[in-house]
């Protein structure tokens, strides 16, 4: 009897812990304005300013990004050039494809498999695994990435990074459309 009670309470605690880590659903933002049209917002040149914070909240890196974005039908290219506060540079080219109403898949050279995304109202949520170089080796980390359109020119982005379910830190960005 004690064993069953212990197993049941452990299962309940695990379920509650998992629910506490889950993201809110995209439908929560369905009525939020302005409505995000991903193909329209990510079209042209954008500037982004961001920070990476570790799990304690300390800023580890600052960076800027210049993005040149183009769409042909349901296929988009987001060409990103990063400049980090330590002087290093990085390039990432996202290839996005609209797969249905508010649904997108994305690929980039350092993304493992496909990024899956969905938009509703003013929000866009996508999840993906990214291969990151760290201390001379490459590790795969999961991103839970949320974007919120604030105006026709400004979008805020908050992405949680984790490995094996353990939160590593967060990336916070502000996009500004030229």
C-alpha cells in the first residue's frame, strides 16, 4: 500500500513539474493585436538586438543581427548576420515554408531536423533543436521560441534554451523593421 501511494504521489509530482515547464498554448493569443503576418513582417531588412542570459539571469553575451528576408509564395529565406559583443560573427540562413493556416516549418544548417512553428493573433511560437559550438565541441540544445508583434515595425522575441529538460538560459531579442 505504501509503495502504491509513493508511486502515485511521484507520478503526480512529475506531471505537475512537467506542466509547470510547459509553454502556454498559441491559441491564448488568438485575439491579440496587431495580428502577425509572418510573411509580411519577415520581408525586407530587419535589425535585431539581443542578449543571452544564463539560468541565473546574468547576461553572458550581447549581440546584434541584420536580417535580409524574402518570400516567394509560401517559401521564405531569412538571411541572418550576427555580431557578438566579443567581436565574433555568425551567419544563419533560415528556409521557411508555410504548410497551412498559421503553420510553418523551418530549416537551417545548424538546426537538427525541422523547426515547427505556429502563429495566432500577435504571436508566433516555434520549437527546434540547435547545434551550438561550446568550448570546442558541439552540443544540441532545444529552443522554445516565442515572438510577439508589438507594432508593424517592432517584434519582441523570448526563447528558452534547455538540454535534457534542464533550462540552460534564455535569449531575448527586439526586432525592428526598416
